[in-house]
């Protein structure tokens, strides 16, 4: 939507869009899906969503927003996939603590 530009204003718009549009959708799906896929009922999944959403969004903001803002200017192209994978791993570990810490 914003093209391939790497100017600071473009990166800020891309990061803000990612955080305000994609992240709430994806994180809600994860918070609902993980309990359901591990054998819990809908009530447990909704409880996990309610208790974990703000924590997951804060974690998203702390991990991926800085990466999105600086990766295209600071990380060489061949290192971006491994850097993104490392951050995704950290996010998944944190997500697990948030999900299972809420009772699921």
C-alpha cells in the first residue's frame, strides 16, 4: 500500500498500519486459536483473549515496532530473514507465557 520506500515517514506509516490493523487481528486469532487447538473450550479461549490481549499487543509493540522501523535502514537484506525469525521466536515464547499464564 505504501510502496517500497524506506524513508522514515514511509516506515513510520507502515509500522503504524501493521500495529493497528494486522497485529490486533493476528494476535486475537492466536489467542483464540491456541486454546481451541489444545483442547480447551470456547470459554477458555475467550478468557485467554480477554486476559492476554493487552499484554500481547504491548509485546508486539516492544518487539516488532522497533524492528519494522529500523530493519530496512540498519539490517543488511541477507540478515533480515534470520533477524525476523529470531524476533518471531522471542514473540512466540512470550506469547506462550501469556497464554498459559492465564490458565490455558
